[in-house]
């Protein structure tokens, strides 16, 4: 079952943003996230806001979803073109990145995905060189559909590989054939798309050798980007119930650390460089020292760098200026509100300076280029000097970076990134 939405103040029915949301936003990139909440099968570990046809019942249809999403894009256009926002310093901006996630976006016809992307283009315009990504399951695309996606303006596809080992995929309730991966990657390449693959480590029953097989298989695919996420058993999921009943063991922290270190070694040796704790991009001669690799996911970087985005779809979250809001979760309720010309937002919060600083630390620490502790000064603030000294002694952060007033995680620090955040924010 998808997790509950956070608490927050009630947003207005027209979706209007307070003038305070314009604060500093003009200097930020604008991204768009398009959520497609449909899956053929609900994976046992997944707690995303996704639904199978059997769960949805009447009133919510994959066939009509693109039309519904276009209504929210129209609402977003009205909200962001409010002249009071422009007067306060938030002018119209082209979209730098688009990410279509889910669910399984490629359950929808390519024509529907193209309509949604076209609406974004027509509404805001796409910045030159905009990154446009869709997620896909390996069994949800073929050569023709990938070519059609590229023709529609998509530049990148992210395949949910998860594992190359059938027994691990079965534990995760993944239904694709791992032998299909080389074909779909080749088809994507032939279409001119950049390719990312997502991996999960720490599945109950997965051995270190299983994980090495998955890493080696992913490297052999020669993707541009690899995401490697530790499995988290969420309450309310099928896997959470299996662990609670003792049918599956709870993932082990030491096992996860061993597998992360293995991923870092294998991917580094294969020419990938980490730019965020869980994300690695293929290195390129055009890469600029001190900046993320060219093949890094710019959309994901926009989240970690506190940029702006509008999230379209049931349960989608948005962030503009210093306002964050989230949509109603169920596709039926989402569609109904938009049919009534009402904002689908369920709640929102206005972020104060303390919250923004907390989030800057939480997100920035995870990046390879690190976190500037006192922006613009190049020094460690007095209140954090003892903390940084402790982190250095524990081998969690880089010494040379700390001398420049930045926190950059070592490999050990990446394994304990949450502890570093706690130390800097306590």
C-alpha cells in the first residue's frame, strides 16, 4: 500500500501560490515530473503510489490518463504565469529537465507519452539541450516503441533492471526476463537514447556473488548511467509483511555495506564515477573536473540541488521557490478534481529559512562535489568546527575539501551518510 501523504496546510482550490514562493526562484532551473501510476504487477517491495487495474476499479483509466494529466499542466501554466509572481521575481522559465516516472510509464502508448511531453513543450518551452527521460521495464518496450519515444523528443531511458539473477527478481516480484536486457539496451542505443539501468542490492537471499553477477551484467551492457539502491523494506508492502512473519530475513546493514563497496569498486574500474551516493555515471572526455559527469541525471541533480519542479499526477510532489505541495493520491480523486477545474493538491507547506538550510545540508552532503558549509566564504563556520574535526578523525569526510569549507564524503562517509547529516544538523 502506498505511504500516507504528509500533513500540511490546505492549498487553495485554484492552486495559486503565495507571492513568497517567488523568493529566489528565478535563479533556479525548472523541471517537470510526470507520474504514471500504473503497473501490470505490484512488486512486493514497492511502496510508490502505483496501482494495478484490479486495484483501481472504475473511475480511473490508463486510456484517459494523458488527457487528465494535460489538465494539470494547463493548471500549472495558469499558476506559474500569475503576474504577481512575475512582479515578485519569478518570471516564466523554460523547462530544463522532464522525467516520466511511475509505475511503469511505458504501459501507456507512446502517443500518450508524446502528448504529455508535447504539452510541457507547448506550455513552457524546453531549454536547449533539455534532458527528457522516461522509466521503462525491460518487458514494456520494443525497438519500435523506443524509436518512437526518441522521435517524440525523449533523450534518455532508465530501465528497471534491479538484478540479473532470476531468483532475486522472483523475490522482488519482478516479472521481466533478465536475458532481454541486452536487446532493449541495443534498441535504445539504435534509437539514439542515452541509457540508465537501476539496480537494487540487499534483497533477502541475494548472495555477494549474485550481486557481483548483476554488476558485471550491468557493466557489460555499457550504459551511460547506473543507479544502485539498497533495498529498504517498507511497512505496508507485501515484502514488509513477509519479513514480519519471518518468511524473509530483514536485510543486513553489514551485507549492504559490503555490496555497496563492491559496487563502487566494480563500477569505478569500469569507468563510472559516483556523483551522488547511489548514482554513478560513465566518465567522458568532455567531463569538467569538479563538476558532475556529463552523463549524470540532470533531473535527479535538480532535486539534490534544491531546484524547482512541478510534479504532475496523483501523489506527485512539487517544489517552487520556498513552497512544497503534494497531490491527492488516488487516480480517481485526482481525475475528479481536475474534471471540476480544481487543483489536485492535497496539502502544502511554506518552508522557513531553518527548514531550507536543513534540507540544503541533507541533500548536498550526498553529492560528490560536496556541501559548502558557509556559502560564499570558503570556511567552516565556528559552530561546526568541532563537528567537522570529529568527522575527519572518523574518516568520514575529505581533509582537503574541509580546508576549503566543504564537506565531501569519503567511501566510508558514503556508507554512513545519514550519520554525517545528523552530526551537521544536531
